[in-house]
C-alpha cells in the first residue's frame, strides 16, 4: 500500500511568505458584504453557505480560500476544494491568484470529484484490486464491454440494450451501491438480471484493469470504509474541505465528503437548495437539506443580496419558489432598481409564440419602448424541452436572425432527426445512397460491416443505387440469417413508402408517422430505457408536427435543406437558445421563457415519475429560469399545441398562478380570442391580491372558463396596464381560410367537453364563435365541437 507523510514532498508546497500575507490581508476582504464576510471568516467547524442566485457565492468561496492561506490556517496542499467542472476549478484557481496578487502554486487538491478521485485511486489501486496504470473507459468502450456481457449471458440485446444497462449501473454507482449492496427492491425491477449483469461487468473491468467514471468514487469510498488507516491519513492531510454546488451532489459524492470530514469537521459547503435541478441524473437535494443534521452545530450563513437581477425579477422568482415545501428558505433582495416588471403573454399556438419572440428580439436590437438597443449576445431563450427549439430555429433561420444552440446540437442536427430525415429522403428518392447508408442498420437489423460491404459491391458491380443493390443481395440470398429477412423487409418498405409518396395515397404527415413506425425507428427509442430516450421521442413528434406546415414530404425536405444551407457560423452577435438545465450558472440581460403550460412546464413526465418531488424540482427549474435574467424577463405560453395533426388545448402553467401580481405585467397581443390591445381585451374583475393559491381550484375553474381565465391569470390581468403591445406582422396579416366549409351553421346547438353546451353565433373558417351557457363567449376550433344531440355519444 502506498502511503505519504503529512509533509509529502510530492504534494506539499511552501507556505506563503509573511510579506505576501501582509500585503493581501486587507484588500481581499474589502469588497465583501456582511454575509459574505461572515462566511469567509467562519473558518473552523461546519459551515453551509446558502447562496442564492447571483449573490456572489464564487467570490465568497474563493475569498475563503485566500483567507485560509493568508491567516496561516492552512498551506495550499492542506485545502481540498471540490467543484463539478474543470472550468469552475480553473476559475476558482485564477480568482485565488488574483486576490493574492501572485500565482497560486501547490494547490494539488483543487479540482472536480472525478479528477481528485483518480489521483487517490492511483495511489491505492491495489486496495481496489487494480494496478496503478488502470484504464478509464470512455462511453463507447463501456457500451462495447456491456454488449459482451449481455451476449455472454445469452440475453437478447433488444431486451437488455447496453445503453439501458449502462444507465441502470450508473444509477446504482451514483447511489454508492456495489453488486452486493443493491437493495432487494431493485432486483425485481430489472427481471432479476440487472444485478447479475452488474457483477459480471465489474469482474470484467477488473480483469481488464479498467474502471468507468462511476468507479472512481465507488472504489475510493470502499477503500476509505475498509481501511481506516488510509482514511485517517487523508483526514489529517485535508485540514479544510470546501465544496461548490453542494445541492448537485449525488449519494456517492455525499458519502465521500462525509467520510473525509468525519474527523475535524472543517467543511464548508456552498450551494442553493432552490437551484437543485439535476435529480434526473442522481443529484439529491436532501444532501443540502440535511446538512445541519449531518453536522450538528453547523453554521448556516445565507447570502441573499443579489447583484444580478432587478427587484421585480427577484420578486417574481421568490413568489414561485415560495410554494416549495422542501427548502431551507431565503429571500433574495437587491439595493438596485426595481426595473421593468416580468412580462407575461399568451399566444394562440406555438408558432405564433415563436413569431412574436422573433419580432420582439428584432425590435430590441434597434431599441424599443425607451430602452437602449440590446445586443443579440445579451438575449437568451430558455426552453423546458429540446423539442421546443424547432419552432424558434425555423423562425430565426427564415427571417435571418443569427442564433446559437448551447448545450447541444441544433434541432435538425440531432441524431434522431437526421435518422428520421434519412428515412423520409428514401421515401421520396429511393436512390439516395447517403440516406440508405445512414439507416440500413438503424435500428439494428443484423446487417454488420460484411453485409453492408456486399450491398456496396452489388450496387457498384451493376451500376445501381444501394437500394437496388440491396434488392439484388436479397434476390441472390447473398447474406444469411435474420439479416436477410430484415434487409428484405427494408427494401420492400422503401418501395411501399415511395409508392405512397407518388400516389399521394396518404397525407404526408400520416406517411411520416407510418415510415417511422414500420421501420422500427420509433419502437427502437420506445424500448430504449436511457434517460435521453423520452427526449428523442419528443423531438420526433416535433419533427412530424413541422410537416403540417407543408404540402408534401418533398417540400419539407427542400425547406430543411435550404434553411440548413443558410446557417451562418460566423463570429457575429447571436441569440442563445438552450434548455433551462443548460442555463444554470449563466446570466443574460434579456431572457425569454416560452412554453409555460401545464404538462410541458411543469413536465407531466417528471410529475408522473416523481410525484411531489418531481413537481418541486420543476418549480426550482422555473426559479432558475427567471433568475437568469438581469434586466428583462418575458414568460409566455400558448393556448394550443398541435400534436400529430390534432389541436390540443393547453392550460397555463400552475407556476403562473404563483407569480406575485405586483411584479408582473400582463401583455395580450391584439386579435387573441378577439381581444383588443393590451390587457383590455381580456381583462376580468378579480381580487388584485394573489393569496390562498395553495389548494387552488384552478383546473375546475378553467373547465368553466376560457383557457386564459385561471385565478392567477385573472388577478394578474386586473393589475396589468393598458399599454399597447407590438404584434408580429405575420399575426396581423394571418390568413383564415374563410372558404372552408363548416359542418355547423349559425344558431346550431353544440357541445364542448370543457365548456359544455352553447350556441354558434358566428363562423370564421374553421373557428367558431360560440356563446356557451355557462362559460360565456369563446372562439374555438371546430374539430373540438360536436352537435348537441350527439354529445351523449362522445366518450369522455
């Protein structure tokens, strides 16, 4: 076993000179507010720095490190400072150097959890059954090894896809569970095979002298638990422990920290329970909520003075997060100006929402409503789900508004979208060899490299396309096994889809759904149990939705080709588009938060899978979104979304009811439900005070009222001003198909599932103006209406 002394020459660094300490003693404390200074100077014992969004937590954390060094409490090598990203570690080290006025040397234990654990495991590899030169597998190597394990157990790879197994094992490792300690409740959840495969995978890793990323913490935790002398050594070595973003730690990281701090308890954790938004990847908000129980006598210092956002933005964010029960509690404030109120606006549908935001951004560029021009680099659109990006990307590419997608590829560059588009291209043009190459074995059809090589040879030899080459291989039975049957099915499928394109037998939307279904591509993602799969399925739905705006499949493919060709990767200003998760830690002068509708945000999937815990994490995500804005924050929602060609009404997000009215301005574009300018067109009399929203009968009331008429919405309208609002040119000139023949006539008695019985008083194309008996006058799409005398036959 390798050991080191308390003054290991490989790790220790000389303490700072007395001159350096004296020179830096006064300046580094000068710019701190009282709470920050208290957090910096509370050096001994357990400290929780509860730092709200934009409250200068990085400044306080780095100043604390400087204070430890400058006061002689610790040498650089005696401080363990843990971050989640290499970027955060570099920034911390740079800031410490600037505060000290000299380069920081000899801080070997400032880094990410994984980087620090790699160094520890290299020192004690033999205690984990490894050699010091062990290999760390990347994702591809990990999946290849898991595939070998699955096949060795004679298990159908479709039943246990390696990626799904990797996700399950990663989840167990995040909870610090070895194959021997996986709880019985988890065994049955995976057909009693998961733990067996996990054990086999770990055995193969040891044989290969390899680890995956989850093992880095898991092995070190096990070494600490089984070798008290090693643990005590590091407890002496790391005299002070500092942890950034503590709310994002998983169980394994939490155990590792508790083991190391178990002696001296000189641990300072910095975090914000209100910004814990990564539960889906193992983060446990309970770690920060339990801090005072884990470290009795711990000091909790709240950083609440915000240096980022205006008063109205902070007030709106505080109103939303206050509804969470599981929180430590704090109230952000600023000594700056109140600024503009958070803007709230509803739209008819998602495409209208994208048009309006595009127009607003262009107006902000040139300066509008008395504001100075805003750079595109200072504007961000934060969405709950990646599939929402499609409408904005299409719109921005169409009007030539430069944008960048942060944290992932653009919509049409995503893997699942490129795959689906390749299938569509084959349906339009079976001779598209690039498209054929992309999907011939996606999903898996048993067509490996050798089989694909035979198709290539057949095509080249006969001077035909790969599709025709595949037909020849099938006819000659050039391959065997299940690959032959699968290839035959693919060739016939392409023929059938192409025939339907030419005959226009089905609508192109239905055909697109059919292609994705019959090819097995949709099923592939439905059977995939990785965390990414649901999002990919949502993106596919959004792709099909985009087809509705075009006359045929070929027109859509041409549209995508043109807009992708028009993309500019120049270095000029660009609007940032990203998910709310990707936005954490960032800030922008102007932020748009679209899609605030129940089911979309909060996410129905998150609530279904995690109940109240899921809802509270969604609410924290809303809080994170609002607090990204410095000066201007705009929240929007749509009354309708089209899913697979069908209109679906959407309720405004329950989070809208939690916005405090005195911090919000309601804007209503002209023409929405026949409304006039400003809030006047939809104003309703209601109490101006938002109170008693817990247990609100929002949904019951909405069933008897218009989709925009929830209690919170009405109260906000009552407080809103009459200021006119810009309306997108397209919306003003929107063409309604007045020639469409309606199945109803004026005076007909009709029935709507939500609004009940009523009478048609006017018809505008496919929209009906109906006077409902209880809900009043509404404009609704005709497809949601049935004749009153057939209402009893409708399955509700």
